[in-house]
C-alpha cells in the first residue's frame, strides 16, 4: 500500500450491509456509499409501503385530529432544525460531483432503508413486547450502528453528541411509527436530516465537528 492510497474495509453496518472503501482523496468511499445505498433500494425493499404507510395495520397517514400524533410528528421535524445552519454554512462542500451525486442518492434512498429496518421491521417483529423496551432498545442499536459502521472512519459519526442525537431520533421515529403505523413521516424527516446534515461530506471527514 503506497502513501497516496489507504484502503480500509469496515464490517457491514447492521442496517444496509454497506462496505466502506476509501482512498486518500475520499472518492472511492463516496461512490461506494451512494451506489451501495441505491443497490439495496433496487433489491426488493417495498418503498411504496415505507413511504405511503401501507404497512401492517397502517392508518396510512397522520391523523390530524389526534394531538399525540401531531405532536410526535412535529417533534420529528423539530429535531431536523439543527442541521439547517450546518447546511447553510457548509453547502460548498457539495460542489464536487463525487460528493454531491452520492450525497443525493444516499439522502433519498438511505432513509427508506433504515426506517424500513430499524422502525418498520424490528418494531413489527417485536410488536408483542412492551414499547418501553422495543423503542429504546432499537434506538440504542440504531445509534451503535452509526458508531460501529460509519463512525470507524468518520470523526463526526463517533462524536458522543451525535450518538445521543441519533438515539433521540430513533426514539422519536419509533414513537411516530407506533402511533401512526406509517413510516412516511420518519422517512421524510430522516431524508431531511441526511441531506441537510451533509451525510456524505461527514462520512468523508470534509465536515468535522468544531474543535475536532
């Protein structure tokens, strides 16, 4: 291995089986993340069920007359707000095609895959368990997935503040899914978080937390 190239294979993440491969410019990992997410999307995940809410027992959408549902859905979008200043101050990182193209693919496909797995599949599989166990439990695993997969190479993804943020996201998204029986709103909020949170630049360490 020469000084210009560092190739690293990191074990697959729990949720989508990505392999992280990168060189000194970051280009390889960028394409790998984007194309890998797209590939999983083409391998049979029923996106209509995820986005439109045609899941088991689904009410298909938020019930605007149910205050609990409205509050939790609104909370999911409030959690996205901290990413807006980050995007406005650092959007220039998206200018290279090898960054913005995978960023766009990842931001549109990854939320469907992760919500389908972490909220839809796992919470459906454990529906007979108490929500006090399943929602925090899957949220802990969701946070650890970011630490043990993307966090191996990304400074921001292993930041304790981010890991807590991911856990809170998981809890809120889990409650939204339980209340609405739809993945529509978690998917939309997750997509906004991935896009505004500059996911691929974060993976490439083009953006790192202040002071790091």
